[in-house]
């Protein structure tokens, strides 16, 4: 069992701090040993957001998912299936493709030209002996599933809980947005010089919003959060602490999270195009993914720890699949609120990272507006405990 500096397990340390009503200790943001364990035991055994199905409509279209030292290719095979397999050649370990997306007829290793089909099986390798059997060298596979058009992969060997079951309590709330009938309009990747837990803590609370997010609070009604600081939920909450969903309270007259509170796209999503009363809602899967749906657009946020003090956060803006840039929406208007809010948040997270490095830092008591931060700590403690940490 991995232990914190005081000889107590990390999970027990987190639970002790929850019971005391204070933040978690600085060591958990700084420990290289713990970070390595988290990458293998938590992120390596969690569903990771890969992309939207609209990015994988044709045979040969692919995208990559990076997780620590691991890289996975998700591709549309010739028979229409989605496949996921290691981005590492079976010969001498070279990466087959660079991180990102594209389209290929087959995957050819740049090093020695071993060639793989779109399902990861080896098609051939030059100048190998007659006894060589390509069928014995397929690329290791990963689990891949789709939820409302969003593609996820799981790197664990054992079959994971299906993503649809895990996120199922959010179906009634999020189904109205018709996410499967959207496409990616824009994506930004941010490098945040902070530990991944600081990034997630920030996303759980709006204790900081009134002062730090002037664009967001034009439409978002911070005062409308419930007494615990959580988003309102009329649907059944998830029994799994990794999953949370609820509605965003908006200011009177606002119908979307935009600068003026009005639609950024004139092509409403899903049921809102049929007259459903507008609302905005989100679902989180800690510690990897969040989806926020507005009646006219949605954003998907995914988190990838790069190092103990650096996190890549990727946000994609989704619009209805028939919406046209410059005609049905203006990209700058669409992206403005979240891009500004993100950059403000990352600056705050980086200030926190600088602070927790100090030997003088002792975690302080949490406010009544940070109950969802405690929810995150509980989920984190469970994830640590599951890995005997």
C-alpha cells in the first residue's frame, strides 16, 4: 500500500480532511510518487473522452487519446465498427501516428513500415522470415463505447462498467440536447501549470465566480445555486460519487450561457428545436470529463494530467450538425464566454499551485459554497482506495 508522508494511506488522509472540513494537504498536489500511481491506477482505469462520433464517420478516420505514457488510436474500421488499439508498433515500439486526428487507409509504422489494418491487426511486415505469422502480432486493444454520440475509451484489461450505465442517471437531463446530432465547431487545448486535482476542485465550486468571471455571470445566476453550492437536479442523483449532474441557474431573461444570455446559434439543439423550454445543464465524470449543454450549443471538457504540476484541458464546442459557421452562428460569439472563463480559471489554478508549494501552506476550512469540492474529495478517496492507495 502506498502511504503518505505521515505513514497513513492517501485515501485515509483525504477522508480525515473531509471529516475535519478542510482541504487536502499539499503533499497530494506535489508528490511525484502519488502522481505516478494516479496515472496508472486512476486515469489508466477510467473512461477517457476521445471525441465526437462526427469526427469518425468514414472508414479510416481516426483520433488519438493520450494518457501518461499510453497512446491509443480510435478508428472507424471498414465494416463500420469503432475500434481502439495501442499506438505502439509491435516491432520495436515506435509510435504509429502523432497525437491528433486524420484519415488513413491503413496505419504504417514510419520506422520499419510494419502495416496495420484499421482494426489494429497486422497486415504485413517487410523482409521477415517465412515462419513469421502477421496474425500473431495484432496491436493490443482498448475498450471503446459511445454515449449520446460521445466516444470514450478505457485502458484497463478487465471489462469496465459500461459508460451508458455509469452516466445513465443523467440521461433524462442531458438527452434533450441531442448531442449525437451535433458536430465539433471548435476545439482549444489549454496547458495549465497546476496539478489536475486543483483544476477539478476549481470546476466544482462558484465561491470564486462573482469576482473572477465577469463574462460568465452575465447569464449565470450564482445566487441561484442551491444552499449547498451545487447545481440543482430534478432527476435522480447518481449513486456513484464520480458522476454529478444538474441544471445551471440563469439570470431572468437569459436562455443560454453567452455574453447577452441569448442564443449564439440560431439552430437549437435536440428537443429545444421542437419547442422544449430552454434550460442549461451539465454532467461530470470525475476525474476525466464534463459536458455542459445549452439549448443552442454544448461544450465538452476533458482533462489529461501531463505531469504532477501540469494539466492539459481540452474544450470542444458542439453545434447542431447542420449549423453553418458565419450563417447560423458566429464562432467568436459562440466561444467567448467559456474561453474567457477557462483562461481566468487556469490563472487561478496556477496561483493555487504556486501557493501549495510553500512549506507554510496548511489547508484551510471549506465554505458552505464548496460542498461539491467535498464531493470531489469523496470520489477521489474512493478511487485511491480502489487501488489500495
